[in-house]
């Protein structure tokens, strides 16, 4: 590819919490980068996922779910990270649920309408709609709401119509040279990826409250010829949460460690030794200084 014919640009994937943004990013990249779960607000940071082909380099920006709850420093951080992404890109892929419209969707609509970027509305989870004719009211409402946007029904989980989405995204990108090496997947460090993969395992094993008061900090990340040694602190806000995270006789922590080692070994394609321990940092999720210390910056 040459600078005269290649297309390159940034594409923000935005939407309310739990609408499938990270699942879509992983589908577009063809491998797992962003962590996923059924719990909302799993994604806390902007994450670049870079896909390079013969004629384009698409730099996708996975964002935290935009939501109306602006209380607390962590919620404000996530909303700001997502809102800022909309103003920093050439294309916005706004993901909505094929079967559900919420006040958070309305909040996203207001932000997307103000953006100067080209907008694509991706109507996700069409695989859950038994009769595709039921999509028509949703598509008609969206067409009337966002008049200058292209509507594309998709399933991020199954990959339905995702190739069509990629074609439209590429068409909207400006002509220009690639900004990253063709084999680079993300701008995030291996330490960041490790912390996220560990946090994902806790999210998927814990109840409703604790995951939102939990953060993972990598203490050491040492690459050796035959393996990677990782030590990570799991931060919670109360002693009672620490007991839940560790589990009876340490069983939950051990289960997380086993699965996280497997996931990280597959990601880094080498053996991983992982050591986890839990600590309490009272009120960290509502403390600006604590958030910066834990990488929310």
C-alpha cells in the first residue's frame, strides 16, 4: 500500500454500557484485546485496536459505556474518556441494542449529534431478534433521529454483517499513510493488558457490587527467555470486599490466577507465572489522586 491510495484514521466505538462495544472490537480485530462480561461498565479506559490491511489502517477506539450516572470520580473519568473520543476521531460507530432503548442511549445520541465525525449507527444483537421484521421500528426511529448517518444491523457476537460495517468505515476514512507498524495491535502496554485480563476473571466470578470497587495494579512484569513473571495487586475499598475477592481458603483467588494465566499465556504466546494478592485502599474509586496512581489518567 502507498500513501496515495491507503486510507488511515481513527474510529470511535461508542454507546451505552453493556451494548457490545468490546465484543465488536474483538470481532473486528479477529482476536481478543478488550475484556468482556455481561456486567455493565466492564471497560474503563479508551483502548486502541489497530487493524492493518493491504489498503487501509483502521485505528479503532474502544470506549467506556456512556451513562447518565455522573457521581463519583471513576464514573466521571469513564464518561470523560468516552466523550473525548468522539471529538478526536474521523468516524464514530454508535452501537445500539436492537431490542432496547434507554435514557443512556438518549445521552449518547446527544453527544454523537454534536460530533463533526462521520457517524455509523450499528444496530447490534440482531441475532437475538427472532423476526427480523421487528427491527423495522428501531431502524425507522434511528433514521429519523440521526438523519445524516448510515444504519447497519449487525451481530458483534456472531459476526453477522460486520464485514459490511468494515467496508463503510473504510470508505469514510481519509487517504493517508499508516500511523502504526502493520504488526502492531494496540497502543497499550503488556502490563495494561495483563491487568485487564486479570480484572476480567474477577468480574466474571463476583456478584454485582464488588467488581465496581475492584482494580488491578501490576507490581512487576518481568520477561524472561522461557516465561513471563507477573505480580499483581487486587485493590478493593473495604476489608469485607478483600475477603470476598480472596474467597474461602483462597479458592476464588486461585481460580482467577489459573484462568488468567491461561488467557495471558495465549495472548503473549509463552508460559506465564502469575502471583496475586489483595489489598485495601479505602474509597479509591472516588479519589482523584488514587485513580491517577492506579492508571486512570
